[in-house]
C-alpha cells in the first residue's frame, strides 16, 4: 500500500496531467473536448471541427485530471515552479487559443508565465507573453514587471529602468522587488535592503516574491559584510522554499 501511495504522489508532483476542455455555448449546449483550436476567429468544435463564432461561446473551463488550480497555487507558493510548468506544458496551445474567452483560462495562463519567470525560463515566459500580446489579452500588461526583471537579469539596466518608469506600477511586491534589483545592480546595498524589508513586511501575502526576496537579502547582506544576516536568510530560504530555483541559486552562490 505504501508503494502504491508513493507512486501516486510521484505522478502528482512530477508528471504531466491530461486536461479536458468544457465548452459551453450561449445556447446552453456543452461539449467536452481534449483540446481547443481557434482558427480565423472561430472555435473549432469537436468532434467534427464545426466552426463556431467566439461570440457564441459563453464559457471555457480547463479541467486537469487530478490537478486543481488550488494544488497549482500550493506548488507556486512553495516555489515549485517546474512542477507547474510540467503539468501545463501539454495544454499551452489550447490555453492560449482560449486567452480571450470567459472561464478559468486566464488564471492558468497567469500562473504559467509567472512560473516560467520564477523558474528561470525567460525565453518561454517571453514566448507566452508575446502570444498573449498578439491575441490582445490584458494578461500581457500584467506580465510587464516580469519582463522588466528579465531585462535586469540580462544586465539591460537602462532599458529596464526606462520600462519601469513608464509602467509607474502601484505600490506592490513586484514594484518593491524591481526597485531592490535596480538598487543591487547600482551598488546601493542600503536601498536594496530597505526595499526588500518593505516587501517582506508589507506585502507578505504576495508569496511568489518571498523566495527571491530572501535570496537577494542574503546576497546583499553578504556583499555588505553581514554574514550572520546572510546566513539567516539562506536558512529561511532552505526551510520554507527548498524546491525553488532561488534556493538552489543560494546553495550554488552563497554557501
């Protein structure tokens, strides 16, 4: 019995999962499909690829076998971005095809491009965001902070600073993280630690930014010759977010 439970848990955490797409038309007709395709502004309704105007589609719901959105959020909050990407990879094209339709598509796509960024796959994140922009999805605007951070990672600081000034974001965790990152590359350790402290104190409910904040807190503390603070941040990262890319980076760079 223990072996069976272990196998099932391994499949849940590591494997891809299949999905069904439940399409509900304005007429009330529903159709369960294995994939979703939009061509020339029409949804191809299976099994015979009947073209249906998007205006006639009331709702599109992606239902993943054995994997709920709450489970995905749990993986995200733990920093297991790779686990999310694996589960959504096979459905990316269908999700993007439904980007402008009512339903739960936006929730899954938002989780996908955030996981791609935090997981370190910037090329995949940009590909997803470009597809959203081409489709005219408002999610493309939500992804701008992640694109700014990608520019910082590539040392394209002038472009990142300009984009951040144009964005004029609200006072949230993403904005504090960007300010901290810009302070780090500018050599202003004091400002960087202040932004990271504000992020963790006032935006702790935005959990996706906590692993990165702890990594840079440790990095900056080490650069500022504060080894005890640096070590504390690394231990907290290892304890709370052991599956995250940020934790692995800390082990590789800060120990």
